[in-house]
C-alpha cells in the first residue's frame, strides 16, 4: 500500500491538495499521512528544536479536526497524523527518509503565496527524495485522462518514472511525451523516443510537438492544446528545467493555473 504524505497548514489550498491526493491514489489503496509542521524561532534553543505545550496542543487539535474532515469528505480509509516542529522542507525530507512515503502532495501556494510556487513548496521540491504533486489552489480537479510529460534529452532511469507509470495505469491515462522547442515546432525526430517507448512500455503513450518562448510558455501552450489534466516534469539540479525552481524568476512564471504539476525526482547513478 502506497504511503502518501500531505503537508497541511489547515488552509483551503491544503484541503484541495489533500482531496486531490485521494482522487489520484484511491480511497482504500493508500495510507494518507497528514502532517502539520510548525517553526517558531522562539522555541529553537541551544538544546535543539522543541514546541511549547500550548502550541503543541493547538496544533494537535487543529490537525485532528483537519484529519476528521478529510476522512469524511473523501472517504479515505487509512489516515494518519503527524505534528512536527521545524522547517517544512527539512521535516518532510526527514520523514520520507525515516518513515517512508511514495510521494508528497501539497498545494502550490499557502495562504500567503504570491508566485508560481510558495516558498515552502519550492523548498520541498528542491529537497524531497520522492515525487511531489503540486496542486493549484482552488483548482478544478479533473479526472486524470492525459498527462503531459516533458522530456529534456537527458538520462532517464526506470525508477524516475515509476510513480508516473503507477498513476497512468491506475487511471488508464495517456502519457503525452513532449520536448519543448523554442519558437517553432521541431521537425526532427526526437532522439529520446526509443528510450521513452521502453520506459513507458505497457502504458498508453504518444509523442507530441511542443514549442514556446521558453520552457514554461511551451508547457502551458502544449498542455492547453493537448487538453492535458496534469503536467509532469523531471527535476534535476541543473539542466533544461532548472529555471522552474529558481526563486529569482518565480514571479515571471505562470503555468496553467488549474493544472496539477507532478515533479519526478531524478535518481542519480
């Protein structure tokens, strides 16, 4: 059974992401761990991080209520709760390593988010060793019929696409593989087609042209044209999609507002 970690700040954005997680992975097929992480410099002393009793109690009560509402509204059978103290990206990373999770599902932005990704979401995507699904706030969450997968002509390992394969097979979704060309569609065969044909064997998939002024614009155009329900990209520390996660340009970016984004983590060899 998959373990899906869902960070929550009790906002409507977080609830939207949690509901979408169940839509993706099923009511009975996964265990959902709702996590609330809190950091207050006033409680970070020389002996390490701790949480004051009143804050701990309030967080536990808030999470218990959120978990109850989540289970009732989604019908999820297996729901766990975790209240942890520390920076969200650190807490998530440590939890995944120590307790295990197949994926993290969270809102693109918290209540105060103002860019493509909020700072918490950006940090989690950077540091997390497992795939992250970033869900737009107040999104119209559609059935998963088509996933647009961006290819960048670099190494891809079978384990990089493992969760994507699981999701596509579960939903009988088509994976549309695209490489984003600048300004005009490419007429040359995509040299990575043979690789993706093997990696996506058994999954309904196709290869589509994509172009734009930059990567983000190209993904947005192609997703709209191909009526994608989700965009999937492979996160690398350097390379084709690095600027997506560069906070200095985040405000310039505007991925399709109502599309969830699956960020797959590249496993270095």
